[in-house]
């Protein structure tokens, strides 16, 4: 079979080709993924890649159709990409939401967990109004800029910056021991 990109495959040709080869492509996708849903997603992504690549062949009848070998290649590559995305997402989620056995958010790493000061800071942050707390969390733990925070919370950038400033001042007052006169 010769690979050519001169004549495009017509939509009816794709339908017939997929009706003929779809079940074996899905079987291969299932072997490459963990769930049936993931396999279907991978197959869909691979078919889009195949269509965009323009890799077609001439069949025995002299008609052009998508390359079956290229389809399997795209399925394999799509499965690898999906696995990488899943791993990155799981790592981001684990990093972003470390929690204790009781499900409460851990604000500091294990090395500071027993530290009395970290417990005071955590308590002070939880005592903030939600609109201050979310800005503090996005700025410090999320490492976002004020522009990104403003976009995330759908507020003006100056409001995000002032809420951060007010939240820090409130934390400072809460955490600074009262001076004896």
C-alpha cells in the first residue's frame, strides 16, 4: 500500500473505514489504558490526530482511506500522552491538597507540623474571612500573581492586592503578642 496525501478521504470513506476497523482499534486502545472510558477518549484523540495528519493509503479497490498502521501509532501515542497527563494531574492534586487523616488541610509540610507557631498561623488563617483567606491561599500556596488572582476570583487586580495586604495585616495583629505597657 502506498501512502499518499494527494486525495483527501471523503467523510463516507472515513465512516466505512471506521466501521471496518473501529472494534480492533478500540481493543488496542483498551490494552493501552486503564479503563474503557479512557480507551474511548484515547481512540477519539487518535482519530483526530490521524485526520489532521492526512496519512491516507490506497486500498485494494483503488480508493483512499486512512492508514491503519498510522491509526495504531496515534492510539499508542495518545495513550502515552493521557497517562502522562493523569500522572501530572494526580501529582498537582496531591501537592495542592495535602491533608491529614481527618481530611483537614495541612498548611505546612511535615517538618513544621508539630511546631506550635505553625499551628498558630494555621488557626489565624482559618479565622480570616473567606475573601481574605482565598487571596492568601492563592498568593502564597498557589504562587499566583495579583493579576492571576483577580482573574481567578473575578475581581479587580487592585482589590486582590488590597485584600492580600489587609489579610497580612490582620494576620500580623493576630499573631503578634500584645505588648505590656
